[in-house]
């Protein structure tokens, strides 16, 4: 069986086959695999037989020794949970794989079942670019003890590089490995060689090709130890025959010391002179608040990645017509947002921190710390910042179509969101959240995913924005608690809203609510029912219609004649899985992306959403609780910005 899955980018993938009764010996194997020899050693590979069960675990060749057991351990837990009745099973993660079977598969090349991941975008590169890189990597893997090859090729026009990786399981010899990889490359030629990025995963080998670097950065080599100090020579108080030599040595030594002192003085003067000549230096750690923030920038400087620039205040004032109301795009808890145009014609969006907003100061620091480290096509790009006097500004790429809610909840503009556009928006948001959770350098929980925080570019591609309330998780951290609840009524997971407990599953819940809004065209905070006394907000209404067999009524009426109804109902099904009460019952974003991409994935029956958030009636702007909060003109849901609770009612 081969599953062909499109529209996936950097996905945590799973494939499970041949369901039979799981034996105690299989459970024993899975329980002990993460401590097996090799997995917790530098080679990151194990294969062996125990009680008739043949098993194999492999970490990607660039994964560090301390990270490999964590991935394999998690894989063993997931495969046991999701395949409780499988005698033969495979599971692929981005950084490790695991398989077991009652049959002996060691040393045999198996390229089926295979999993294909592709980026939907077509590449402008000729096919030879990918093929030449793959050929180089196959040659590298054949001569590598890990049967692993990873490298990149710069493009001839100097506009960037292309990155690739190949790997075989180490029960194969080098010849078998090369044959396995060639088989997958031949498959790639027929399916995906023209795409921007793709990957093929089979039981015996893997190949991957991207337009960005996806491997772990390798640690810097340890510095070479300093040579031992020279053996001291005996001191000669006086040697008449060597008087001239002694005098020369003394002169040379004194001269050397003088040169060193002069150079140090020159460096000191030059360094401090440069500092004084700089226009301005403002360390963010001087802000009231987090002492851990430690970033200093100068006018015209870039951060270490070269991606974020520090802007002069005069430049921003000119670009925004001195923050004219006519340039104002909206306002949120951070402060107002303005459209601007730089002197080179580039359009920008400028967030201006309100001097009264304590919440905004915290968000400013959060945005700078996180978003400069995140690069993905479905995340908005931070171009730079400005800290001058009382002004604290963030400069973003400008999104011509503003935010998703401006279209989705407007009776006229909503018609511009046909089925193809909405499906593209859903997939883009899902890939962006997946990147935050699993594929970025940091493990980020967004905590405020909603329609007004999804921006649309000129081609209606979605970009997630507003990382002011985001939190960074450790690689092995599962959940965290806080007494400062931040986010938006209606999008918050119940465990977070009521107990301050949040995890990646909190974002999954928010995504489910957003997905229902996109398909229905309704705000989650609205009341919907022909009889006013029985009116419900979106989640309980969706659950009621789902169980009454009236599921089609959930689809936006502007879509009914345009969309494949079965596809729309499947998205509603996925949304209901995301908003289940128990976080453990909700899928991960990797599984959500997989379900969105392939109809072959079985969707279990969802359980009821946990509650309906009690609503308050507002006029035409949102209300924010907590000290010194701002407003978001396009979002009528209530935003929490301080220590707060929630009023809820059970469904």
C-alpha cells in the first residue's frame, strides 16, 4: 500500500498498516526500545530481535546524541497508542523513525509502503538542480558510516541555495542503500521533482529536498587545547661573554610590551569613539519588565541573522505621514497600526506601542524575541524595529488584503472567499502552526490564534501574526501553567481559560474554532438560531447540527454552490476533533495537516465541545479586560490581557 499525500510541508508523519492483535512481546519491545544500545549512543541506530519481534529505530543523521532517545521514546509511545492492534507497524517523525514486525526484514530493501510529502508550490528551478544535489548526496551516503548524506547547492544566479538529505537504515549495506535511494529518486522524478520542496519516506530509506535549511545546526567544534607553557630557563645573573645577547633580549622584550600597550590603547580609543559617534543605542533590557531581554541595536544595524533592521524614527514618521489617521489600519492591545511607504517604495505596516499600555510593552519584547527567529511563508515577517525616545515601533511587511476577519465576516467581501481560497487559507494556517509547534528553532505556543491575527497577502495567502502573547516551550515540555491569562474569548481552550494550563493542544483548539468560522462564515461569538430564546454560539450550534444530521446547514451559504460538500463536511469534522474537551483527545497539528491533505486518513467520531463562552453585548468594537488595554476594531470577541477568569456555561 502506498499513500500519496500532497500539500504537506515539514510534517510529523505517521503510517500504520496491517492491523492484527498486538502481543505482549510487542508491548515489551516498545517499552524498552528508547533505552536500547545505539539509540542512546552516538550512532543513533538500533536493530534487534526480542521474543520473535524484529525492531528497528533510527534517528536522522544530524540529530544530537542527547536528543535521539527522546524522539524514539515518543515514537514508541505514539505507535503503541495509535496502533494498539498492529503486528507490523511503521512510524515516521521528522527526526526519527521506528518499525517492528514479526517477520525478519533486516538487510532487505523495502521502498513500500512509502509516504510522499510535497509543497504545493511549483519551483522555477530546472529539474537538474534537485537531481544533481540528490546524486551528490547518494554518493556521500554510500561512503558514510551512518548511510547519511546532507548538503546544499548554491543557485547559479546567487539568489539562494537548495538543501537536501538522504538516509538509509543501517541494516543495509552501502550497495543496497544506494539502490534504495535511487528507487526513491526515480519516484520523485514522476511525482514531485518540479515542486519547491518534497520528501519521500520508505521503510528502508528517506530522501528530502527543500529551499530552506531544515537540519539541526551542528555544535561548534571544541577549541584545541593551548600548548603547554614553555619550560622556564634558568636565570643568569651575569654572563660576561653573553652580555651583548642579554642586552638585545631585554631591548626586544621591552619593545614588544610597548607595542602591545600601544595597540590596546588604540583599540580602546577606537571602540569608544565609535560608540559615541553612533546615532543611538537603546538596550531593550532597560525596559520596565523582563530583565532577561538583552538586545541592543543601532540605526541601520541588522540583527545577527541579517533579517531585522533598526529604523530611524524620522524614516518611520515620513513613511506614515507622521502617523496620520488616514494611514491608520487598526488598533489592538499593543497599540495602533499604520500603513507606510519607505523612500524606496516598499510598503510597510507599523505597530506603534501605546505609551499607556503595559500589555503592549510585554508584547513588544515578546515579538522581538520570537519572530526574528521564525521564518516561514505562513508567518508574517518582521522587518525591523525602532526605539527612539518614547517611541517603540515594530515594522512588518505590509499585507495588501489586511486580515482574514475583514473578508470572512463582511457580507459583501465574504463572497470573494471562494472554496479554493478558503481551502488554501486553512492549509496555510495549519502549516504555519505546525511550524511553530514542531519545525522551528523554538517550540512556540501562539496562544491567540484567531481570524484577526491571520493576515492575507495580495494573493490571499495566509500569514499568522501577533506573537506578543506567545510562549516558548522546551523541546520536551508538554504543558505549562500561568495565572496571567492572555488571549481572546471564544478561541481559548477550556483548560487554559479556566485553569491557566496551556500546551500545543491549546493552539489546536483555537485552530478548530477558526476552521469552523472559515467554513461557516460565522463568528464564534455570535448567537445563531431561528428562535431567539434558543440561540447558541457557533460551537454548540455546530455540535447540535452535526448530531441532528443537518451538517450541511453549517456551510456558508455563499459556498454551497461552489464547494464539494463532502470536502466541506470533512473540514467541519476535523474542526470538531480539534475542539474536544479533553486535550488528549485533540489531534496534534501534524496529524491535522495530514488529515487535511489526505482523505485516506480515518477520522474518529468527535466528542462534544466543552462549553459555550458566555457572551457580552458590544457595539462595534471589542472590549479588553485588564489594566490599560486597547481595542481591536475588527474583532468583537473579548480579549483578556491580565489576570482574569472566564464566565462559562455548559452545553
